[in-house]
C-alpha cells in the first residue's frame, strides 16, 4: 500500500480537525528512526511528541512493558491503586528540592496537569474555584 492510498482512506475516515504533520505513514520505528509503509527511512525529530527520550523500542522499556503486562494491563490509580504508582511517587518525592514533606501525582496529559496544578494552588491559598 502507498501513503497516497492510505491518505485518501484517512481523509474519508477521520475529520479534518485531526490534522497530521506528515504525508507518510509509519510502519515501524527503532531508536530515532522511522520507516514508512513504502520503506523510506526518516529521522523522528518529533520523538513521538517528546515522550520517547529513550528512543523507539528501547530494550529496557520493552522489557518493563512486557513485565507489567504479565501483572495487569491498566487500571486507573484513582479507582484501583497499585504499588508501583506509590513507589515512583516516593522516588520523585525524595528528589524534590524542598523542605518538608513532598507529594507527587501523575497525570496523562498536560491539560490534566495544569488543571490539577490550579486546584492544588487554590487549595493551598484557600481561594475558591
């Protein structure tokens, strides 16, 4: 299949509001390299939108994901908490350059992080909202 054919399918199946930056479709990736469905090789300058600072398919990340999948795929910590969430929060708290106790929360998106930062600031200052 060619990218032009898949692009026509994309235009029929997805809304215009969901823009894409490239006119090719990735088939596989390793480290900082992407290969499209036509076999062309390119450097991934976007790094998976900055979440892949270890590179695509880093062996340690792949091994950690495989190990986690043997335990459970996903659960929302706010519904069913799990130990690794607490352990990572403790590790980050120990690194925080502040006096007194530190607390850490994890969020999926920047929007969630900003929303919760505002909530935390309002709770701390006593401002309504």
